[in-house]
């Protein structure tokens, strides 16, 4: 647990993804921002009970976007607390099981170790129809958080939002950028502070990513918490984000670099063709090979069982039944 600013606490779950407890300004009232991976609900509930009081519940759950590491426990927590889930309207298709997000791009240049593991991520979509509600459309004050501003920052997810509090220049940046090196899973797990591009394999529109970073850098934040990475405070917060904005480079290659995906209120309207991925092809060949070996082993086992049934092993003869007027002693082995 780490304090970002007054009334804002960051909980890092499994040293990978962050959720935020944001006080509303009324005693004991708060909002949960993001919900972590599926199965994170127990850790979040325990943290809330420690920060506030046992049995507490938020006014609402606010999702910065619907990716699995941000909305994975939303349903479990909404059911437990009986509170609404709030998200941008462009996230609705993915939070109501009407669409899945564009597939990850493991071929993107500079994706690092995250790009490698992204090959094995499942399609992302959730069914939260009973709980999810629309946030206001424009950059404005979110429900229950009168001192905060909602900022639409697409590129990583179509309805991704960030939250900014002007009075102390506190920024919750979601995955518009990261405060740890997202290209290195070890550095991310070690929580080494570094303002950098977030989730490169999952960015579907790189021009929007750049514009979103520039939009947030112009706020000159003094305290930053993102979806991934440690809290960064002081002059290095604004300086680091401005440096990322000034030096931002669109990757040299990748599925969505020259031809971004197009998303709308119905989900994915257009996907560029998937590029050749030699690593995925090797894994597919290996999987086929393992499957073939398993099949051969099963056939051999079945053949051996069949032969055993066809030619049963010889057994010792059963002794004849004695006549009633005779006494026969069987060998001790019987």
C-alpha cells in the first residue's frame, strides 16, 4: 500500500497491477478505481477494511478501461458490495460481452518480454451488464468525486480514462503510460520507477497513444499513479512525463503501427491483417508435434491392452473338485 496524495491510496496486487482507493471528501466515503486481475477481490476487500473500517464499501467502482488486469474482479466486487460499476461509453461493448478487444500485437518493435507473453493472453471481454453504467461523455467531473476531472485518453483502449485533481495536481494515469518499464517484465515486477510507454502489444492506435501522453503531460502533475508501476512524486513526475511526450516515438513496425484498428460504440469496426509471427508458428508446430506424440503413445497403449486381451496369460490349473468320500489336501499356495 502506498499513499499517492491526500485521500488517495495505491494498492499493488502481485507486484504487477495497481488499484486505487480515492476518498470523496465525505467522511468514510470513497471510490475504488480499477479492480485488478480476476481473483483480486479478497486482497482489495481486506485493504479497504484496513484503510477505512471493517465492512466498508465504496460509493462505486470506476474502471479506467476494461482490460482484464483492470476489470478482472469488477463483477465479484460489485456483487459483494452491491455498488455500480462506472466506465466510458466506448468500453461498454467489451464490458457487456458484445465484443472483444483487438488482439495483442506480439510483433510490435520494442515490446520486450511483455510482447512475448502477450501471445498467450486470452481474448478479453466481460459480462457486467447488471452493474456497469456510463460515465459522462465529455471531460468533466466524475460521479462521487467532485474535485476530480475525467480525461479521455484512448489508444490503449477506446474508452480509457485518466483522473486528474487540479488542486494538488494528482494524476491517476491508467495505461496511457506507465511508471515502470513495461518492456521488461522483471523491471515491472521489481517496481523500478521509470515513466515509459505502457502495454505496447495492446496499443491499437499509436497516434492516439502519443496524443494522450501529450495531453496528460500538459497537466504538469506533481504526483502520479498509473495502472502499472510505483508512485512517482515531486518534480520528476512532471519532468519524466514531459520527457516521454517530447521524445515519444511510434514503433518502427507492428500490426497497428501503419494501419491502426478502428473501434466504435459497437466494438471493433476494423482490424488490420495479422503479421507473420514466426514464434507463434514455432509454438503451433511444437504443439502439433506434442499432440502427435501423445496420440501415438495412446495408440500404443491401446494396442498393448488389445493384445493382452487377445492372448491372455497362462494360469495355474484349478484343482479338480474332490469326491465327497475323499479328503484332499490342497497345496499351501492355495
